[in-house]
C-alpha cells in the first residue's frame, strides 16, 4: 500500500493567513522528504476556513521545494473557470514539474463558490463534463481548435498566425495529458463508473463511512468493464483522517478531544453538509434518523487515532471492511500543535506503513 496526502486545507477562520499558507507548504514539503507518493491540495474561493483559491498557483510554489512526490490538484472546480485557461495553466505546471502532476477534477462542492461564479442554478455536472472534454481536445488537438459547446467555445481561427506561434495553446509534459482523478463523495457514486470507463481513477473521500467507501469499488469495477480494462485495486485511492502519536492518551486527546483539530475539521464539515442536506454521508443507513448524526459519533467513526501499533491495526481493519486498495491518503488538518502535527506524519510514514505493508505481505503469502 502506498502513502499519499490530501488537504482541503481547513483552518480556523481568523488564523494569520500568511502562517497557514506556510504551514500548508511545509506539510507538502514534508511528504516529499518522508517518501509519500503523491500530495493533493484543494481549492475554494469563498471560504475563510478553506483558504487556497487556486490549487494550481499553490502547487507552483512547490515545484522547486519538492523533487519526488507527485503533486495533484484536489480538485480543479471546472465550472468556475474556462477550459482554455485550465488547459494552458495545467500544461504550464505539468512542464514545470516535468511530469509530476496529477489532475484532480470535480464540479465543485462549495455552494458559496457556486453562487459567486453564477453557477448555483446551472447544470454544473454538464459544465464539468464539457470543460474537461474541451481541455482534452486542446491538449490532443491543434490550433485553431474550433471547439464548440453549450457553455464555452474555444477558437483562435480568426487570429491564428502559426508561423510565429500565435493562437496555439501549450501542450502538457505528459502525453496525451497528465493522469486524471476524480473525488467520490457520495455512496454508490455513478461518477466513479463514468470516470473509470474513461480511464480515470477515483479518490474516495475521507468523510464517508466505511460501508459507503466500500460501495465505490463495485462502481469502479463496472466502469473498468465498460472501458475494456481490468479493475486494479492498486489504482484506488482512499482518503482517511488519521493521527498518530507515541503516547496513546495524547493520540486520543489531540485526535478526538474537545480542542482537537480533527474535531474542528468535522465540526466545520458537518455544519456545511447539514446545511446542504447531505447528512446521508454520515448515516449508517438511508433510513437512520437525523438525530443519529452527531459530531461525537462522526469523529468516533471517521478519525483513526492512536499509537503506531494501534493505528496500523485500525488501518488494516478498515481495509478488511472496504476491500483492498492501492494508496492511503493521509488528510492534512490544521496544526494546532505543530510538533504533534509533524510527528504524526513522520510516525505514519516511518512506523505505521511498514507495519501495515508487512501484514499485507503476510496475508498475500497465506493466500498463495
């Protein structure tokens, strides 16, 4: 099992913005040093807690501060921009990273962003599909393009001067384009099937209960069958909220206690999703009452916290519940205590994952 990183990021409103930007950069730089395989950063425009409005801009600040970890957009909210701009900016960053870029895409999930970009009452799924299709057409096509759609048109026919390069958009470093991933944030997500059929891979969100994460595998298998390719668990990325400490009491307090950044994370997220009418994500069944969705229960079910040995056991139990998958994405949170936040990442990489992978190897030998 590989180890990756995913951050929205999410900080308490009112924290010094310069400090949180530095903190978020430091976390990604740590992933490179610790051997994480990939690291994703989200973007939101209208939120004082989720404070990176452009993940492409943020990732560009890490080009020369990292050398091994693949960097991912987590995600580009496609209805909020223009396909020509997205295509060109992705191409530039992919070249700057010399192929270390993964392109995560979505319709976006923050209602205030939708309103600000005048998309609240529009068909954002249709916009999302049109935008990525036009981006791929730009990456794989040639000027003057002449790409027409319902929401955008892209052409440079009237102004093309090929002999000097005017009217052409940059190609990506990776051909025909960087790997594409989508985030799956609903039980039995139909988007997973559609994505897998096109050769894209899923990231299952950390705020889904295990049985809803498990539901994504069947959808992925169906999509791979549509696309005529094998469904390989190695391509399934699953995000999880984890805290590791040498001391078990510290792990429980910082991971789940009253002043825990993990508790703040889920308090913030739960408030938003309840307002959006999406409490189903936190229910054990669709018929469960609204009263069953409490912050205590959500934190208890979704946060893995403990010593390295305890966390390894919990990750293996989670894997046994949902099935095999290829990459565990550790979710970044606010560093209320920077020393504990950094140490958690170190312990996960240096202590927990070797224990997990040793157990998986033993399991494979027994199965053989």
